[in-house]
């Protein structure tokens, strides 16, 4: 079974991408709606996470592939979820959404459900400072909106020279030797 975790800031295209995934889609907004009656109600966090975990377990019991279409920015949160998915028998991939911050902020401003700008910026900075790595996941793909590439582990840190480029350019680099999937 395959699990895919989207990783990206709000309005980077995660939900659009996930809507084309063949398998079960689970996200925290969906679970907030179930638990709290509204996607925007961020209370009852433990119940929301428990609901997500139950939905994931149900998918595993019937052998379904799954996509977790949340931001998945926080490394500790990712690690815990990856471990749980592996315990359930999933191989776990990440799809990282490489969308410039300015584009995400423009999309956010035009959205019916606006995330505070400072939150989007903070999440973007967190993603740049602690991105998903090959090793943390079975495979890591970068989706830049036009194409999707698989990152190759080169044994020189998380992405080899890629991490230095990311931090220097404040963007996911596209010049890395990647194999398209």
C-alpha cells in the first residue's frame, strides 16, 4: 500500500493535486468538519487527530492507497504520522509543493477562506528551514506546478547540495539532477 503526504504551505496546490489521487484522501479540515462541524474550528485537536487516525486505519484495513493532504510542514508531526503509516504497512512518499511564497499569498488573498498572511509566511520559513528528506520518507517528490520530480538521495545531507541552494535562494531548486516519475 502507498501513502502520500503532501507538504506545502496553504494555497500551494496540495488539495488540487490530491483530488486527482487514486485512493482515499484524508485531511485535517475534513476531520474538523466531522468533529467540530466546521473546517475553520480548530478546537478539540485530540479528537480531530483521533478521527484522522481512524480514517487512515480504515483505509489500511481494506488495503487502500491514501493521501494525507495537509500542510505537513512541522517535522515532528510528519515523523509521528510517517511512523504510524509504516506500522499500518504503508510505504510513505512526500510530494513537496514548490510554489513561490508570493503566489501562495496572492491565491490566499483571493480565497474565500483566508489564512493569516503571517501564518503562511511562518509556515514557508519552517518548510525552508526543515524540509522533508529522503530517509524521512521512502521517496520525496517536488511538484512545481508544471512537473513533478523525484529527489535522489546523494548521501551529502538531506538533498546534497540542494539544501544549500534552497536556503540561499529561498526556493526549492529546480537545477538538481532529478528523475521524473
